[in-house]
C-alpha cells in the first residue's frame, strides 16, 4: 500500500511541473508572435529613412535630378520668350468740382442725363456722380461705341507684338489679313471670323481698368496692352470720350430745360412762379456755359498717359525661378518615394 501511495505522489508532482512549464511557455509564445506582427506592420507601412540616407539617395540620383530640372528650366524659358511683352499706360484724373456739384443736384431731384444714358433708375443718395461716371466707362454701350469709333478691333484681336525698331504693331496673319483687310481667323460657332461687339467688349475689359482711390477720390484709367503706343492712345481717348459724352448729355438736357422753362414763363403771370422759373433758367444756363467753355468737363487730367518704355509683364525671371524650384522639389520627392517603395519590397 505504501508503494502505491508513493507512486501516486510522484505522478502528481510530475503533472504539476508539466502544467507549470506549460503556463510559462505559452505567454512567451504569444509575446513573440505579437512582436513579430508589429515588426511586420512597421516594415510594410512606416519604413523610416534617416536624413543621411535621404541625402545619399538624392546624391546618387543627382544626374537624373539635374537633367529633369534643366529640361523644365529650358522649357519655361522658351515659353516665356514666346509670351508678348505687356505695357501699361494710365491716366490719373480729378473730378471737376463744378460739374460734380451740378450733376449731384440733378441726380438728387430727377433722372438726369446720366440715368438716361445707363438706362437705370437711381434713388436719392444711391450713387455718387464720380461712381456713376466710372460705371458708364465700363458699360457695354460706351465701350462698344469706343471700339467702333477708334478702330480698336483689329489691333485688339490681331496684334501679337510690338516692333520697337519700326515703332509699329505686328499683326497676326492667321487672324487678320492686312492686305485684303479681312478677318481670316478660325472661330467655333457661334463666333465668327470677325469678332462680335459682345466678344470685343469682353476682350477690351481684360485690358481696361477704371478704379478710384478712396482716400484722395482720384480716378485711375489703366490700359495694359502689347503696344505701348496703343495703350497710351486708348487711355487718353477713353478720358476724352467720357468727358465729351457727359458734356453733350448735360448741354442737351440744359437746352431742353431752358426751352421748356421759357415756355412756362411766358404762360405764367404769378410773380412768385415767374421768379422761380427765372432762377431755374439761370441755373441751366450756367451749366450750359460751363460745359461749353471746358474741354475737360467732368474729369480733369492730373497725370496724362505716356507710352511706357518698360514692360510690366511677363516677369520672366520670376516665372523661370519658380519653375526651377518647383521642379526640383517635385523630382526630389519622386526619387525618395521610389526609393522607399523599393525598400518595402
């Protein structure tokens, strides 16, 4: 019996040791498995490269990087050289004090010549005379008439450069045949070989700018074009045309008002009414006289337009510099990305 008891005790001790060993080994296997999976995830998705390795990779690919950046730089230089120079001409204007006051009084009481010209209804204090005049200069009617009157269409659409030696505008023969004086450009429907009035307006507004300095109330009329002579000419003519238009409008209105008031004056016997009518006639006569004696009726030229000698764009050096920097950064990133992809494999 003692022999059997001893055998059972030894068997139990062996089982306990076996279970203990099993409990110790299993956790170690699980930890090693997790570490292996973690190393695999880091290797597959978050491969880390040192700064020294980055420079080494880039230096190894220096010929590829240099060739790519050089090609981009050469291409950019060629493109910028093909771009025409743009010259700016601008006129600085000061609103005429007398005409501004006269117009403001008209706008305050009735629809004057400006409102009829624009075809809009304006209320008291809705718009200043200067702001209104600027909007007239930007209007389709005014710009369209200006283009037709001063033969702007051909140089605007067919001009492709300025010849400083000959002092003349170079025309594109694929757009306009100067010898036959006909339009030959290819245009998709609904456009026609000869630009329409609407297309001409949109094109001209790309080169025209009319802005007011809020601090000084000065108005700047700016024209950017490939020909410095045409830019100066058009900027100056824009001012002359707006002054002439506003003058003619106000003179015509004053004359009609005087004629109407004189008829009413002849029909009226009331002394107070006659006095009021006489004052109105006098005011309109002042407007008429002022307009006829001033060439610059509404805007006075403070700084006239000149033919610029220096271009304002394109800034070729800046364009080439930015393209070189951008291409260098791009090719370096591509080289590093490809290197990382190879390491992951």
